[in-house]
C-alpha cells in the first residue's frame, strides 16, 4: 500500500464555515477516490489529510509579511503545505476574487514551493454568479506558481447546501469529479520527497562543488 | 608587521553594528538631521571602545532614511580617533559595488587603520539599488560569486588579468595599495537565508556572519551548521574550526520592567518589525532581549549551545530612533556589565582547536610565522604592468588562506 499526504487550506473566516464544509467534502472525496486508484506500485493509495484553517494563522501571516519570517505555528503550516503530495485550496470569493487572507498566505510561500504540485481549487460565495472567479482569478494564481491545477474547480453557492441546489449537476457530483481528477494526478506521481534547501545537492546540483557556481572562473 | 596597533587579540570579539537608519524618536517626535545622526554615530563608535568593546561595524545604504553611503570614509575617521577598536561593515554590497573599488577602498582603510579593520560582504536588500548601479537584482547571487572571486584575486595577486560576465575585463591591473603586510583584509560573508553564501564562505575559508536578529535562531542554526560542514568539506579543518559571527539585539535597564517600558515604543514603531509581532512574541522568537543585564548575559551565553563556539558577537543598539544619550547608556551596560561576564563564560571549556577571533596580527602571524611580513615597494614607474617583472621590487606575499588547512601548510 502506498501512503500519501494531502494538505487542505481553508480560508473561511466564520465558524462554522461553508468554506471549510466544502474543503472537508473535497478532502473526503479525494481520499475515497485514492483508495480506488492504484499507485505506481499497483497498490491502492491510502491518504492522510492535514487541514489548515488560515483564520487561526491570520496574525502570524501578517507578521510574516512584515518581518519576513514565519512564527512557529505558521512555519509548521507552510511546511505541511509545501511537503504534501497534493493540495486542496478553498477560499470564499470576496469582491470578485480570493480573500485577502488567502492571497497573503500564498504570498508568504516561496514562489517555487508549489511547482508541479497537484492542486484542486474550491471556492464558495453567496450566489452562483461568482462561480467564474475560480477561472479568472484563482486559476491564474496557480498557473503563475507553476502548480498543476486540476481542470475542474469546484464552486459552491449558498443554495448548493439546500433545497434550491442545482439538480442537474449537484454539488456532490462536482465534488466527486474534482476529487477524482486530483486522485488520478496523485496516483500518477511518486510520493513527494522532502527537499532540504540546506543540502548541497539541492542548491549546487547533485555531486557538484562551489566551482560550478564560479563557472568558468574555476574551470569546472 | 607594521608598528601600529592591529586590533584586540581575543578568543571572542564583542561589538556593535549599525544600519545607519535615521528614524524619528517615537517618544519625542524628534527626527535627527543627517548631520546630527552622523556625528552621533561617531560618538557611539568612540564610546564602544571606551566601554571595552572590540568592534564597530557600519552598514551601507544608498537611499534615505539611511546615511551611510560611503562606509570607508566614516570608518577611517573613526579608526583615526580610536586605538584598539576594529572597524568593519555590516554589510558591504558585493553585488552593486565594483570589486576593484572595494579592493582599493578597503586596502586603504586597512593601511590607515593599521590593520584594525575587516569587512562583511552582503547582497543588499533594497531593490532599486541594483538598477541605480546598473545591475539586475535577479543576478544578485551570480554577482556576489563573480565579484568576490575578483576581489579575492585582486588582494592576493599583484598583477591581475581577468574577464567575467559583469565587469569590464582587466589586463595587467594592480589594485593599489597592496594589502598591509601582504595580508588581505579578513572577510565575513553575511547571509540571512542563502545557502550558497554559506558555501562561498566555506570554500574560501572566510568567516560567516549570521545576522540573527530578525529571524528565529533555529533558522540560522541550519545555515551555520551548513557552513561548518562545508568548511570541513573544502579542507579547512574540523567544523568547529570555522569562523562564525552572530548578530544580536538587546535593551537594558537595572530591572527588566523598566527596560520593557522604556523600549516598547521604539520596538512598536521600529523599521522592519514595528507594527508586527508584540515585543514579547518577538523576544521569544528571536534573540532580542529586553531586560536586565543579567537576562542579556543568560540569553547570549546560551548562543554557543545553539551555534557552537564562535568568534564574534555584534549587537544592534542604536536603531529605531533611540536618542544618542540612551544608546551611550546602553553601551555602558553592554561594556560594563554584560561583555566582561560573557568573555569569561565563553572562555570556559572553549575547545583548544577553536580559533581566536580574526585580527590583522593573527593573519600576519599565520602567514609569516615570526618572520618579516611583506612591505610592498613599487619599482620605478615604467607605465605598464604588462611586460617585464613584477611592478613591485619586493617578493609577493605567500599565497593561501590565513585560517584552516592552508594556514597550517595543508594544500587546498
């Protein structure tokens, strides 16, 4: 059996939060889909989920923006995100885009930290009129970061949680579609290795020496 | 060796470093003029020597509200008015300064101060400085690496032919004056986060300085650990023989409540971390210590547990609008009560293979033993360096680093 770790970032501000509800559903559906998938070793994949509520880190995130370093709780959350096999991100739509808190968290990550990482995007808002924000606002952010965002983004309007929900493509079906795509992306990949930025092989390249940084100056 | 003094011979050097910020005093609303703050900084440096500190290091900036655009001018002036103090930088911009001019300026400072100087190289973190000096910030690291390779060569070879990516080539160039006693100024490489700079310091057998002010100690622990490991990798000796410097920050009063009350408005409005974390949180996460002299002693005596025995401890004491009078009082605490105890603490159980702090005298001794040092003497000017023998009548200095294996005869 292969083991994987999924990090969930939820940027909802209230408690209970419908952002968190959507995040939990996406995570649960992805875990289920992974059990039905096969890893590179032809074994089913068991995934664990670490959920990060950005509200709990709001002050730390602001302090990181001001001082340049992450206080311990935020540093731990950042490590959880950048070392995960895949990411589920869910943000409320504020003023036609991701929330400021969500973007601030992204801003304190190393710009290269999410390169190649499978990401399932979720968003929620009061009405379905905001649903395209996933594609015009959130998706470009992850394109810039060179993350591998799933083609399905899952948007939940308030009505999706009640009787006036979309009956033709209900939220549960959209959640399953996104989760299946993410599970397939995880299954295609080897488990994420933890890269140590202070390992000479990371910053010099495998087996290289300082002479390679000097280039022609040292003749290497 | 030259007749003049050449710095304090000590296991550990203690001193202060300043970024040269001109900041409004939040308790009075007074912002010093450039003239006032420049004079104050000279006072602070002189007082550092009076209270028994070893080092005064000055930053380099090219924009307001900082004043220190031309560190060697200031440092030469300070060196002329002091007798034991080592003047240094924190940091000298290796990215945007021409390495040829660094070689010349700091060799001048070395001569005028009688060897009581060294310098710390850094990349600089003010974005526009790069374009102002015709550079691209995206090339920060390659500039650091190439420029230092040239600087290193200019101080060690009388005649340099050189070609690189970032600077006009040199043919038959001699950086003058030749370093005092034929020994290049000691160089620290400062870095906040870049492992390549720790690698660079280790490669050359130079010192590594961790700012250690704004971030948690655990972060710098990894950088310094890397530097020590790579020091050994490049054949300079065991990890504990590497040359490490640390920054720090303290504010003191007789009792800790008074220190906190007095410093809090400066902390809350300080550049960089003001309006961010609370004083209490920041003190817990970083080496900032606000309290009694004993609390500062306890905190900094513990640094060797985190980083290993090291050679230089600098404190930031004069930023965030603190008035001159307060800074001088802080230096009284530092030199009078804290550093004497720290010297004893750090001397206790210090392994015998941990090198003393670098000084000019130490470098000369490592290079020449008890023999005479080089006194570079030009031949009569013939107008070019390209043909014939050396432009100098005397023999050049022996090559090699003054620390580690190269100093003790090992090959690199």
